[in-house]
C-alpha cells in the first residue's frame, strides 16, 4: 500500500482516539520523516504526546510546530495550556498574549488567561479576563464558573450569585 502523510496523519488520529498512543506517535513520526516542515503533523504529534501524558515531548513537538507556523491560533492555545500545566507561567502568559493579539475574541484564551492570573492570586486581573471571556461567550460555563470563584475570592457576593444564576440557565455544558 502506498504510504503518504495524509494517510499516516489520519491513521494516527484514529489510533490516538482509541488510546493507542504509541502506535499513533509512530505514525506521526513516520509522516514527519516525509514532511518535516508540516506544522500540522508536529501539532498533532504534540497533542498526542500530551494525551499520552508525556508533557516534555508534547512541549517539544508543539514548539517545532510553532517554529513553522507561529500564527496558528489553536497551536498558541495548546502552548498556553501546556505551559500552564507544567507551571511555566511566563511562557503560558506569553503564548496567551500572542493568541489574543491574533484573535482578541477568543473566549477560551481569555478564560485560560484568567486561570493563570487566578493561580497567581491576582484576583482583580483574573476577574477582568474571565469577564472578557463571558462578554464574548455568555454561555461559556467554564468562564462563568471561574468568574464566580473569582468574585467569591474578592467578596463580591452579588457577582458570584449572578454567575451561579447564569450557570443554572445553561442546560448542558462540557
């Protein structure tokens, strides 16, 4: 059978979706030997390493994707999240800022930025970021949840109650 990058990429995604990470990683690596400058292969490899729990390898693969296509919004989101997870907050802040400079309406990045500030105990700035996320997507449960917690930290009972009320109005959330 003829082997090409697209087939290998699709096969790897399918394997990863079933938790077969070693096999998926092998497919991505094989595809990368054919197209070493294909940022999507590096990105998918990074996500697969992340899902497999190898955050060091995930970071390295995502960084290679970033060198090829630094303006990719999903990639910047993933880098923000991975650097937050490994507690490299300066890098997490950097990539969140880059992502928001590309798309200031990305409510998921605003939420992640709020989480970063919250974990630094900068509750005022965290609230501002969560408010930006909710302003862009009033039905984003995670941001409402985080904003409620932030308001509670600041003693804003009215704000926390309003968030709680709005969260109950969202029938389904992930």
